[in-house]
C-alpha cells in the first residue's frame, strides 16, 4: 500500500524527537513522495530545524493543565488533515480512541490496552527493554519493512577540529525544579577541563540557556590557568543547528544524559555521556563510539524505573574524572 499523507505523533523533549528519527527516516525512504507532518510539543519545536525529512509540523502541549483542550486540537487537526496513515508513540488509551474517530484508514500505535487492540489497525508490542530509538522504530516495521538505522542529522560543511573535546554540562532548570538530578556539580566539570587542557587537548565549552549558573561556576574555577587551548562558546550557538554543527566539528563530546548526547549520536560524533540514575542501555546504542560513564552503584538505574524523582544520596553521580579521560585516549 502507498501512503501519500502521513501524520506522526510523538510527544516529549528534543531528545525524544531525535530518538524518533528512525521512524521518519524509514518512512521517507519507503515513501519519498509522501507529505509527512509531525505533531510534537511546543518545547521541542526547534527539532524540526535538525531534519529536512518532514514537510510540516504543529504543536500540541499535551502535558499542560489544558491537556483535554489540546487533545481536541489534535483531534481536529487529524480529522481535517486528509491523512491516510497515522503513527503515534503515545501509550495513553485515549490516543487510540481519538485516532479511531478521525477516520484515518491506517492507525499504528503500541499495544498498551484492549482498547488499542480494537481501535488500531496495527497494534505493536511495546518493548521498553531496548535502545529507545529501536523501540520507536518498531512502530514503522509494519509499514516500511525497513532496517533500523541510527538517528541521523545531516550537518554540512563541518570538518573536525583536530584534538578537540567539547564539554556540554546539560543542566536543565526544569529537571532541577522537579528534583530530577542527572549530572554532577560544576566543580567536577571544571576539574575535568583542567585535566584535559593540561594533557594538551583543545577544550570547547558550550551550553544552553538553562546552563548559565553552571557555566558561570565553571568559568570562575578556570581562573589563573593557561586557557590558550580553551574556547568558550557558551551563548554563541544561536539555535539547535548551530549546536549540532559545533558537536559535529568536535572529535569528542562529553555531556550528560541530555539532548546534546542524542545530537552527538545523530552526527556520528564520539560521545562520552555521564549516566547517574537513568539507564544507559535504553538511551545509548551499542557502539564503541558511544560510551556511558557510570559508577556501577548497585542502586542504579532507578529514575523512571523505580522512582519519578532523584534520590537524596546521589551515590550514582560519584564519578571520578579519570574514568572519563581514559576513554578519550583509546
């Protein structure tokens, strides 16, 4: 069957949208002529600047207090869009009910309830015990029969800077406000930078708007040392594609479990990611190029699996910088 007007629904942060890319890539390869529309949350709309594989997008903020109004907006968008295929990654049974009443002929989603089995034309087994991009890709299998490929961001004209290491702390104010702590303190980042500079590496520092406090502390800790091989790029990446270009130009990216980590994977950059309470097996593909740094604490991973906030002890973030550095010198 040929599909010409496809609606994709994937809610979450920018990292979730990057992890969803194998679905988009597979559909575009199978149906090059199709119009592909992506429905995503407003907080992640900058994702569309990372790919040329979608034709249109619209935002539905499903996690606000007006979520039922937003669901109605999604319903009318789906009802009036003339779509012949819809794929949704949502596990909420209301999504399958909503999509059924849009009249879209082919409806694909996860088999999460008896309702989804009745209302979806393709109810796919939800296997969360794998790399999340593969979990999403399972949704495309019934439609494309394609082979899984890693997320790919095409960054043109970006050569690697020899001997360079990009540091991106990736602290999120929203995460902190929700007591979701996934990264160590600024002082540890500063210690890492000092060691890298001493070893002769060209170190680049970057970050997003939420990282201002952390970056400021790192800068203060770098006073009175030789910074001739240090480049401060904080505030100089104006958009997400600028960040992707910076990551692509670096030989190594060191970051937290965050959107920059997923960009590193999608630009095929050697990525060393710090994992505290989250599960690296679900967020990193198996590859010598993408490395998870953990302290092997017996209580991790716990975030999302056992709890919705980070524990007070944070033993999982007691990571020695030497653990990180040894992976930069294979």
